[in-house]
């Protein structure tokens, strides 16, 4: 759910990420009226912070690798990935392109 405006009191936030989750519902901060806040509202669990660093490192490594492979190899990897995530019941054939899949599920833009 996305909101254009919201009035929030984060002064009673009691667990990691509660402030982030609440604020992430807003389309922009212009529609926010913040009534209260506490330190816990924006705290991040240490394990989550560590995993975020791991994911960022891995993303950089993969981006570097993808930058070094050719177009045909990239197409092959895309195809292999899609075959692995798309169930037979979905009616999607492996020949469908990413653009076709996007249009099928989200309509043409």
C-alpha cells in the first residue's frame, strides 16, 4: 500500500526497522506529518546491516563479471534463469523474451 499523506507517531517504535516500514509507505516526504520519534524507529539489526554489506559486495562482483561477457552469453544466462523460475503451469514458453514477459504481466507501457 502506498500513501500520499500520513500522520505518524514513531515515538513508540519498539523493534528494528519499524520507522523504515512506516515511512516507506509514503510516496514522498512532502505528505508526512511526524508527531514523534525515538531512537529505535530507525535502528537496523546488526545482522541485517552485515548481510546488506555482503549483498552489495556480491552485486559489484556480479556486475563486473556481467560487464565482461558477450551478448550471446548474457542471452543464454537470461534464458537459463527464466527456465529455472517459471513454472510450466504459467503458460510461458521459453522462447518468450523478457519484454514479452513484462508485457504479458504488466501490459504495454
